[in-house]
C-alpha cells in the first residue's frame, strides 16, 4: 500500500496551485531487492528554475528523476505535478502529464534507422494533429535551436557525442514541455562540448521559461547551470539550497564530494598501492 501524506490531498493541491512550485514530492522512498535506494526524500521544484540533482554514483539521483517524471512509482510517498498526485491518476491522465514533460536520456536513445529530423518529428506525429508540413518545419526549428540544423538528414551513427546530446534535447523539446529532465547531459563529453550543452540548457530555460531538472555529478556543469541543488548521499538528502549554499555547506560528506577528496579508507588503499607499485616494491622496477 502506498504512503499517503498526513495533510489532506485537497489541501496540498490548493497549496501547490497557489505556490510557485511546479513539482512537489513528499516522503519519497524506493526499495529495490530489499535495498533502500531513496529514504524519505522531500523535493519542491519551482516553476522556471534549473534544479540540479547531484551526488556520487549510486546515491539515487536517476531513481529520483524517474520518480519525479512519472516513469516509476515510488515504494512510498507522493509526487505532485501542477497540484496533481500523478501516481493516483488513471493511465490516460498520467500519459497527459508525461506529455507535458520532456526527457533527454544519458545515452541519447536515438533510433539508429531514422534521420535526426525524423527522430525529432516523431513525438509530434504520434501525439498531435499537426499537418506534416508543420511537423517538419517545427522539427527543423528545434534542431536549429541547438545548432544542429545542418545535421537534420543524417543518421545518429554519423553524429559526434555532443551532436547526439543536442539531437536528444531537440526531441525532448518537440512537444514544448513545461518541464525538461536531463540525465547526465555532460557525461562522456570533452570540456568544451560539455560547456556547449550547458549553454543550450540555460538558453532553453531563459528563452522558453521551461523548468529544467538535471541529474549530474559533473561539478563545473552543476555550478554553471543550477539555480538550486539537492545533494543526495546513499539515498538520503544532505542539503538543498542555492548553488552557493550547497557549495559552502559544512557537511563532511558533501565537502568530500565538492572538494573531490577520497575518504580515509580509499586514501589508505591508494597509499598501499603506491608502495606496492613504487620503486623497490613488488610491482616496481
């Protein structure tokens, strides 16, 4: 049985409707194979902001994103989008909420047999009554927004890593979503290309007013794009606040992550490895 908050849902809906929060998650927990991936996470995402979910690998970042965007129900807790508890909605109503969001996957998830422009056009073709001419024109506009119009007729195999990321973003923007979700948008990119993707995310946020939710462990990217950040660690929330509040937070685990330091155990293992592989050691010359 799913958890129900103590506050009546009707009151929560009214509060959300009056507030600036487009997404509000309450007491989210998620259990996989008996392991707590998230424990009692509360999140409030403001309309029009760039909200970054940050933390080390395995901390529950992507799981939280999946819960927020309607892809996976929590074990306990509730997710409200525009005042609606989305996991109490019927299938058609939940699909309507999902169509108001865009998702850019970490690996792009581009269909290899389709041209880039067809990949961007497909969501419009499947979910709107627009004419084919309007669909094609709109798809090319979305590609042009990301500087990818010149690649409209190419297949994904012909694209660089950064171009695949931008194509995935154009597809995620195809239906003009209210909320745009990114899973590790700068993963696998060189610093210059990663900066280009960061700038595109900021452009979408500022020009179109889209609320942006980004999962990342890329520190420079997080600091560049974030209005606010939630820091996770082993399924728990360490801190929530503006980027400077989080960057200067005193929690030792957060400081270790921000300062890119190994913990004591890892440091000891590194010292042992240095001795074993250094001059005079068993693995040395």
